[in-house]
C-alpha cells in the first residue's frame, strides 16, 4: 500500500484524470450545447465522452434516426459558409436566434 508522499504508481492511474478525458468531456459539452440550441438534444440520447484503449479521447454520438441525420446535415450545410468566412453568407452568420 502506498504511503503518504509516495509517487502514484500505474496501478492507481485513472483515465478520468487525464487531459484527453477533459478534452473529450469539454467537446461533448460544447456539442450538447449546440444541439440543445438547435432543439436536437433529445435526438442524441447516447452522446457521451469516452476514451479508447490507448487513452485517446473520443465523442460517441450513438445511433440516430434518418430524420435526425438529415436535420444535422442541414445545420452543417448552413454553417459551412460561416466557417469558410464567405461574404455570401451575409447576416446569416451573425444573426442571433431566440
């Protein structure tokens, strides 16, 4: 049993205390916030942060209906001009929604 002041050994390592876990968790939270704003949070009930066997952070979206996939595709399609900085996007990139 490790004594107080002893360095942590590999047997006590937790993947939930790594930068990769926090990055995956933060990305999942950001995605959930956007899905909530788009009214789609309930469409992704299996959305969660995870780590693979190598400790790399992953975001699991889970299975979704075809309708949900189409709605997500449309949101991404509309966001592309904003991400590219297109002048054709005009006010649609800066307009706030209620």
